[in-house]
C-alpha cells in the first residue's frame, strides 16, 4: 500500500449522456451521426484539475469502449481487455490463457506477419505489451499520433481474426516455457506456485498458471491446437471485452476509429462461468509454511482469506486496517520492532480478487537476522497490535485522515500517460461501475466501523497462513517447475500458546495523526522574464532554481541536493562506509518518510560524489523535510547494534546482486565500468568486517562538513524559500572545500574483451556491447539510440521469434561513462554463450543489409519518430526535473545536452548511421565486451576465440584507465 492505497493513475473520465448535455456542452459529447455505437449515459467522475474530455460508448458488437481526448497528449494509446485469465484454463492445458495471449499476436488475416505489429510500432515511436493475470487478459500499445488508426487496426485484427497458425505453436510454447523459466528466479512467482499447491486443490488457482512445455502439449483426449481454437472461440467475444482509446483527437473521430477497428470483433454472446469453489477452506488455514527463496531475503508473510469486496470500495475498510498496520509513528508496531532490531519494514494490503471469487489480506515483514531468530516474537507482536486495533483503533479521525489524503491524491495527480495507463484503465473497467473506474481507489465516503471490526476479528492466527521465507528454512517438497523448496505444517497448540504469552511483552500505542498533510496550495507568482537556465559551474557550490514550464499551476516542487566531495567514494572502504551510513540514517528517517509519503511527498537518499537528498511533492513542507532529513543524517546515534544491522543488510545486498537472473548479471560489468572507483563485491565483503563504529562516526563528520552543496529545484517554491534552505545547508559545511567534476572514462583503443560469470540458475546469458572509439558523447549517443530503435525489432524477430533462442532477447543502445554504442543480449535456458554468439554473428550482416536497403522514407520515419519523442513535453513535475538531472549530476549547468542531442540526431544521414554500425559491429573498431553468464547445466561452453579474458570488471577498468 502506498499513500493509503496503491499508487494509481489519476485521470477521471467524464462519460455523459447524449441530448441535454450535448446542448449545454457541445465540445464534450459526440454527435449522433453514426448508428454503429451508442453514447452511454454514465457520468464518470473526474478530478477538478483534469482538462481532458471523456466518453464511454457501446459498439454494436456490445463492446464498451472508453474514449479519452486529451489535447496535451504526447502519444496515442490503445488497449483491449477481457475478463478471462489463468483461472479459466482447462485442467488438461494449464497455461492456455497465457499461450492464447501469445498466439493471437502471431499474425492475423490482414497482417499475417507474426512480428508486423512490433515492427510497425517501432517505426512510429511506439511499443506494445500483453499480459495474462488470474482473471483477465489485456493487450495495450503506445504510438505517435499519426499512426494511431493503423495501430488500432492491427490490434483489432489480431483479436478479431488471428491466424492461430499451428506453424508457430512450438515457437510460442517454447516462448512461454522460456518466460516461465526466467520467472524461477522471481520469488513472487515462487510464492505463487507454493500457494497454488497449498490451497484447496479443487479451486482453479491450484493449477500451474503460466504454462510450460509439459502442460501445453497434446495429450490423450486433449489436442493443444483444438483447445487453443476452442478457448479463443469461447471467450474472445466483443460482449465480454472493454477497450480504451486515448489521443489528442476529438471524441467523434475516436468514436469512428473504435467502430472501424474494435467494431470488427465478433460478438458471440459469450459468458464466463463464475467461480464458486472456495480457494481457502478451513483445512487450508492455521498453517505454517516455510520456503527457500531464490534471492537473498528474510521475510515473514501472513495471509488471511477474505471475500472479494470490490463492490464495497467506498468503505476502504481493508485500506484503513492496512494504513494503521503500516504506520511508522512512535510506539507503533513498526517503530517498536525496528528499535528492537527485529525488522526492516512492515507493510499490509489486500488483494480482493486474488482467487477470482475471493482474495487475501496480507501482512509483509522484512526481517533482520535477529528478527528471523526471534520470529515468534515478531508474530506475537503483530497479533498484539491487531488486538489493540480491535479494542481502540476504530476511529472516525483516522478515516477522515485517509479520506483527506485520497482526496488530495485525486485532485493533484502525477499522471503518466503510457501504455501501462490504458492497461490500468481497462482493469478498472472490468472491476468497477463505469461511473467510478477512475476515482474508485480514492473514494472514502462510507466509514463502516462494523465492517472494520468484522475484518479485525478474522485476523487471528487460527485463520492465517504464516510464511517464513529465508535461505535456511526447513523443507521437504519442491514446488512444481519453479523448484522452490518448501514445507507446510499445521500450527501447533504450543505455537499458539507461545504467541499468546509473548504478546504480553508488547505495549503499543495507536499512530499519531499526520502533521504534514498540506493545507496551503498557494502558487508563487512567476517572474515576468524567467532567468536563463544557463549557469556557470562553481567549485564552491551552486543553487540552481528553475521555474516549471509545464506545471506552474500545481502547488508542488521537485528538488535534488548533492553534498559533493571528490574523495567521498574514491575507495572501496569509503563506498562501504557510505552504504552503511545511509542505511543507519534511513532507518532513523522511517517515520518521517512514511508521514511524508502519506502527505504527498516523496523523500529519498542516494549518492552523487557524496550524499544526495531528494524530495518531490507538495511544496508547503518540502524545505523543512530536507532540513529534517539532513538533521537526522547528522544526529542519528551510531551504536554497535546499529552497525551490526547495517553490516548484515549490506552483505545480504551483495548476495542479492549475485542471485539476480542471468541477463541482469550479464549487464553488471558494463554498469560497473561507468564508476571510476568501482570495487568488486568480493573486496567489499572483506572490508565490511573491518569497519568500526568510530570509522563510521568519523566518515559521517567528514562527509557532512567537508562537502560542497549543489542544489537543483523546480516548481512552486519561492526562490527566497529555497535560498534560505541553501544558506542553512551552507552553515554546516566548510567554506574551504572545493569540488571538481570527475573526468569521465575515455575509450581510446579498439579491443575485444570478455568477462565470464557463473549463474545461480540453469539459464545462461550473453551480452555483447560495441562502443566505437571515434565518436564524441553527443554524436555517439544520437547514433546509438537511433540504431537501437531500428535494430531492436529485427534482432527480436530473428533470434526470439524465428530461432527461439530465449525469451529475454534485446538489442539496445548502451553506455559506459560517456561513450555510447549498441548492445545485444539473450538469456536462454537451452543454449550457451558459445552458440548464442554464433547466432549473433549470423545476424550482424543481415542487419547491415537491412540498414543499407532501407528506403529514405523508412529511414526518415524512424528519425522523425525519435525526434518527436525527444521533444515531447514532460508529463509530471518529476519528469520535468529529470530533463535537467543528467546535466546536474555531470555538473553541466548550461543544461544543453538535450538540445545538442536533438540537433545531432536531426543531422544524421543514413550512410553515416550505416558507417557507425559497420565500424563498431562489423569491423570491430570499438571496445567490444562479451559478458558471459554460464548457467548451471552440463556442457555449457563459453566463447574463447578472439577475446581477451578479464577476471572481472575491475581488472578491465584498470586496463581502460591506463590507456
């Protein structure tokens, strides 16, 4: 739960009836000039600050389509969804909904090419995705405005007339299998499979939801192709579907687009049988589950079954309980357990439709080593705190606070319109009444003490499933396919008595009301002639204030403060000291950050040649938040116990970095090379144990007094307020210190290098990057992003769709320090790096041939689409700050990089781009890095010929720095 509810996208839709409203407001409704749809009368509530126009229509095929006309839209979006997902798989073909999602996109009657949609979108600054959940399947895309009609036509034809060609059956079975193989390293997926095996086995959620080569195949009495066609015919019906179209067009134009495209989908008058079997019966609660994770973590996870209560969304009863459980005020559950050194975090939330007809209320606790040892005390504390909530915690004051926060979130949204947005809107359309699809998460009008009390009464050990997840947990089973070791046992009477007795040790208090919820939304008066954003870098610090060009009507500010010192992170020991200090300080900020997040402020810390503090959100309390964060950093007590917690956390982080999926592991060397002081994890592990409390105290004092302040802010805080903040910060810092920007790594010589790592899973991966030596930063970046846009779909089509080498198949622009180039990456559960590299080499000349054969019109289409994308205005204040952040971090205070990049990209010719590719990839006039990850399988071979081997990224970095 974030800010009481999950962070959602706030655009409210006004769907108005035709007739009287049309006479009053002719700009907001659709003239009745087309008999192929009906304008729906549902009035859909919208935010006061939303200036878009909205209309829901019902097509003749009974599909409901939501039209969103936004004159500020920077891209057009489209989506379709149907209320059918993995819970509707037949037992004979588990994963069929997911497989169907793949197959419908493998060519249609009008567009038979299986990757035609992807390549079309790539040419028009777009992309698409599809996803299968338990109760729904969704398809969604984004594209430049001019290409919207054709993109809609392609998506609609895929749904209306898919070829479902059996020629692609094995390819997509392998794709599904590879996707699920990748997910084995995802602990959420592993938990889901263990959950499936430990609930009521008669419920459809007990099936293997994703599908693999074993579940998706011909069997006696069940032919996969017949089942696919039957599933499509049974469920892919317009009357079940919902659609969304978002663009800058008028509603009437979009209505015709909907009719011409989505209107072609057949209405089969389909129905979806409701699920009536309970997912969790009395036999499935009162359980203790232990599981070994794929990633390094220590977690206590408590589940309680609940009914699907989406229809009572105005009560926010589960959100109310989750808010109090997650609260970090003094002497709450979190505060008490954190101070005892038992936990890192506590969160709670509900998923009412987890099993379709029912769901879960869950409490998630991240444990320390001590907390894992004393997990019975943590469990007892949770139930003790729940007892307090039952007795004293049902209060109108808390509900009013939740209502106030949700109202502010809805009134002042940070909305990012991309394809994920329309996916979310279709989800809402399948769950809520049309009138509330956008404000359902923000309505808290019906305080129901009885409902809250009833839910609290059900949150008892006997009605729970308590999970302990950590590397050394006992196990006697392996979860199907994900191979997660686990064990399930009944709770014992002894355990219940132990928790009951331990509960007496805790004496909590209820959370305090939040003091930071804003009530001042005044806007600053803009200067008549804003100052130029061209500032000169000063080695003694800069305060950089920028007036927002796009969000001047929002009472919000975004700010970055960096305290820089050239020696802050210039050794492995200092890197470890910084991380340990940041951990200790962040623990002390837990209450402040929680209260800030509820009040519409995001706070964060990080590194930027020293300490960086970040804050964004409502302006009223933001400067004081920065002061409070810095004060906590300066004054937090550093004790032996705090240091031990920090060391344990840091070592676990290092372990987690090595147990990521194989393709992420293959990218780590390139990421490391951008850090001029990179130190290997093995070296940092050794350094951890050497650090003392005194080391940390001395480092903190040095860092927070011997640094130079650089502050960048944008939005609705007055320059006077920010100057006062900057001056306050200066008072803590020495005036004798200067900072100079760190010289970037320059790649001078062409060479072919390789680094080999071992995977923690069975999958291998190969990332090969090419960074040419004779291009400056701006031009290299321009060439790389344009080349990446062109080559990416070709690489995917050839090596993923046609050759089925893996599920994670990418070609991408890449960067090391300020050198840019092109990269290629595949994670595979079938092929090793040696074989993958052979296929890369076969692809490279094919891509060169395509680049050469591209027509001038095609080339310009790619370039124009990318230029339009770079020129797009930001959609949120944080995104506007991001336009300046790169130059801020690099101490380029003229903030000109974006303009220079656009100019360079605009000047690229086709022959120049071909030369860039040929020089870097074909002729190897570049730094080539082959980062190989060997999966845990027999006979896995690495590339050996033609590459200079390096032990690790540090060794290669030393070589590059010596050139």
